[in-house]
C-alpha cells in the first residue's frame, strides 16, 4: 500500500495535495457559512457555491489541453501563487471589516480558477511519477490525503470561524497554500515534465480528446455517473450550513465536525482500498459507491438528529472514497497516455457541472426547505444512475474478458 511513498517525488506531490485540499475544504465550510450569514438566503449560498466551482465547468477542458502543452509542475506553482494572493486579499478585507457578499464571491472565483488549473496537471504528474503498475495505490494514497484534508479542513475552518472570525480562516488558507508552494518548488527540482508544443489549435486538440473518449465506453460511463453525482448528489454539501443552522440547530463548530465526519469516513475507506492485496474491481466499486452514496444521502436528508446525521456523514464519506479513487484510476488506465491531460480536463469539466447542481439545490431549498430539496435530488440521482451503472459494470466486465 505504501510503496509509492518510497519515491521522494511522490512524497512531495502527496504533501502538496494534502495542504491544498485542507485549504480547499476549509474554504467550503467558511464560504457557505459566510454566504448564509451575509444574505440569510439558501439561494445565495447556492449562488456563492456556483461562482466558486463554475470555472471547473467552463475552463476544465481547456485546462486539460494546457496540461498536455505546458510544464505541469510550473502550472502547479502558479496555482499556489494565485491561492496565496486571493486568500491574502480576503483576509485583509475581512480583517478590515469591509468585505461583503459581492467581494467574497468575486475573489472566490479566482480560487476556483486556480483549482481548475491544478486538477489535470496534478493527475497527469501523478501518472508519470507512479506509473501504470502503481497507479491504483498512488491514487488511493492521494485520496487518503484528500480525505484527511476533508476531515481536518472543515474542523479547522469551523473552529477558527467560531472563535476568531473569517480573517483568521483565510490567514490559515494562506499558510497552507505557502506550504503547498514550497513543496511544489522542491518537486520542480526533482522531476522534468516539459510541455509538448501544440501542433494543432486548442479547440482542435480538445475535439481530438473528445473523439478519443467516444471510443471508450467505460470512460463514457464514468463521465456520465460523474455528471449525475456532481449535479444531484454532491451539491448538498453547499447546503450543510442550512442543515446545521435551521434543521439541526447547531453553530459553525459543529458544522465543521459534520463535514469532518464525511472526511473521516472517506479516509477509513481509502485506507481499506489502498491496503487490499490483489486486484480491485474498480468499475464495480465505482458503480456501487455511487448508488449507495445516493441512498445514504436520502437518509441524511430526513435525519432530525445531529448524532444520526453525523453517523450518516461518516458512511457517505466511505462511499465518496470509492467513487473518487476509482474515478480517476479507471479513466487514466483506459485512456491513451498521449491524451491524459485532455481526458482529465474533460473529466474535470464533468466534475465542474456541480455549479449547476448548487444553483438547483439552492433554489429548491429556498422554496421547500433543505430536507425535501436534498431528498428529491438524491432519489432522482439514484433512479438515473441505476441504468447507467448497470451498463457500466457490464461493459467493464466485457473489456476485461480475454479474447477467445
């Protein structure tokens, strides 16, 4: 399980991911709570989440093309510089007491752009460092770091928000981003990944990546499930401040614990996945995690008790790990290596459909309340994913069957 960590380059990549993900998940909690506090509107919470994640949907494919053409580690360094600048601005504005909803959302868009630039570059660097044979273990270990961050980041954000205010939260964001920047600069000295000069226009290169995907039914199935999960299941995370304040009657610190429980569940599941000996049924795990996650969210939507909601968040986190780990591993293993950046960019665009879901869940919540809105979305997601995952598992099994 720990074999990829023997490689110093992978250790640096893993550390940058841990710092960056901790900052990102802290920001999820802080942004949602601040949007609700500044506007008292669940719809505006959805709007804030939309603006934070919309760059992934709009720019994701183009970021993937850039990952195939530019020095990828330098792109990762640029990302952390953007994070430091944007978070420093938010810390200064909130510290001076002059930040409002508009300013908050505008600067969060910059953080969203940084995230979309990071995703395809980091994943392609991961493939180069780990290699095909160690890829599943390497992705599992990275998922472990992301889920540890999903546990620590919300707890840190909730604590700082409750005790010291938003300025302290964004100062912590700056510190984590500086840590990621330092580790990435060390990585730049250990690995040479020059960009490939583009012989075709960007749009034509993107179309080439789409054509490659069309010939791989397994990738198409993963992308379809990814869109459904990100539009109908994951957006509930943006409404957790509404659940916390209006349904469970708790403040920002218990909210951080609620989000952190999901990270703990995902971390435990990631350890189990990474430590399994022998082959892992990647497609089956991906499909099963997606379906069970939607059902658990349906149960969470109707939970009136904080303790039960906490336990359900733990279980939902476990399914998130199976979904997230296998998602990237399946796509990277199925796609030709020459198109990895473009294909991961298209995957990031599918992940980036979450802003649509954020607006949808925000609108529904403002009309019918968080429990009913979230429950309807979860039920709809499950119904749509059943035929898609059934076909995906069947196609995955056929692709592994030896030719007769």
